[in-house]
């Protein structure tokens, strides 16, 4: 008897120029559903309009409030996918999201429905080069990891950035521009992230190469 697991496909998408494309009127209408205080709404309006490349569009990427506003905005997509399209396997982090399905043709249909919803309701567009459908056998590249059926690996570019950052921070320490405590906090932060992947051997190699403690 052939008990081979069924083929699973992934629709992986990214919203094109997301933060710069957020429409102020749509955002304010969504926020007004949750916030009644006129003073709070006035302050939000000042923050949102403090930095935008195009009148009436965009929110400042560096502001902590923008992370919240960006999630409020795409919560509309979450509700559409979960309650109208009734998609079971859906994951979103900010403007990156993926959907898993056994039927490749169905994913193409779902992709078109999402494109129409984003364009009509939120004035957003999917990134033309980052809206892909593929079998998960080849792994899913998401949030800095390459995710396989039974394990997760850190993305090579993520590791390269970490190595570069360690070298930069070490030079800052040597020039008294950074304390050892801050340096160690940076290592601990990356270590906490790396532990979510199957990274023991990688961390062992990096510990030897960079002369830092990454096996804890």
C-alpha cells in the first residue's frame, strides 16, 4: 500500500511598498471603529501625517506606532481570508503572508481573489515578483528561516548579516563606542532567534569562528 504523504503547495506573497502605500483615509476609518476619543484620534492623525512621500499615503516606518497601524490595516485581509475565503492554513507577519493548500489550482484562484480584495478595499498591490506558488517540498523561506517538513534552517543571508554585525560591534567595543554589556545583549537576542531553528551545529561553528559564546 502506498502511504506517501499528499503534495502540499504554498502561496507566498508580499505587499508591494506596503508602508508607503497605506491610505490615510482607510486607516483612520478602521481606527475610528476602535477609538472614540477625539484627542487620541487627533494625535494619531499628527503621527501618521508626519512623514509621507505622497499626500494622503504612507506611514513613517521608524515609528513604533506604525507597526500597530500596519497590523490594524492588514487585519482586514486576515478577516477576509479566514471568514470569507475560509482558508484554514494562513500565516501573516506584517505584509508577508503564506497560505498552504493541497490544490495548486485553488491557490491560483485564491491569489486572484486576494489581489482583487487588496486593490479594491485597501488600495494595495501584491509585489509582482514576490507572489509565488510552489510545492513545500523545496522548503518555505519565511521570517529568516528555510522551513522544511521536519526541520528549520536559518537563511544564509541571515547568518551573513549576523557575522557582519558581530565584527562591526566588536570594533565599536574596541573604540569604546559600545559596552560589553550591549554587545552581549545583541548576542543573546540573536541566540534566542537562532534557537527556533535547527542551529546547534551552526552555532558551534560560529562560536569557534567569531570567538563568542553561542552554545548555551
